[in-house]
């Protein structure tokens, strides 16, 4: 199972990162022809880009970024359907 991890920040939103990864996968597929894992990676990214409401998603994770917390999205297919998890790292205490 292919799992894709992307970490947006205040300079690069999740949509931008997903598009970059998608087009990088397309380039690699064209160069390598037929790598099954790479094709699945591209399919996961394509489904993510086509089906997610990015405005809603940004409003869910940007407040955490403003609090200086790291955010990570993990995307994968389960039974042929796109699934993704939003993971928010705990805020570090600076002494």
C-alpha cells in the first residue's frame, strides 16, 4: 500500500504540495514506464486533488501552523477509495 506524506507550511499549502508531487510522479512514470507503485502514487494524488475541498482543508490546518505546530497529511487508498489523515504535532515547549 502506497502512503504519501506531505507537510504543508505557511509558504506552501497542501494543494500546492499535492500538485507538485502529482506532476513529479507523472514525469517519473513517463521516464520509467509502468512502475506499479509509482502509478498508485499518482492515482492517490489525482484522487486527492480532484475530490478535496481545499478551502475547508486549509481552514482546518492553518490555525495549527499559526501556532507554530507541524502538520502532516498522510494519503492512501483503502479498498480502492481515497483516505487521508491530518496529523498535528504537539506544540513544543521552549524554555
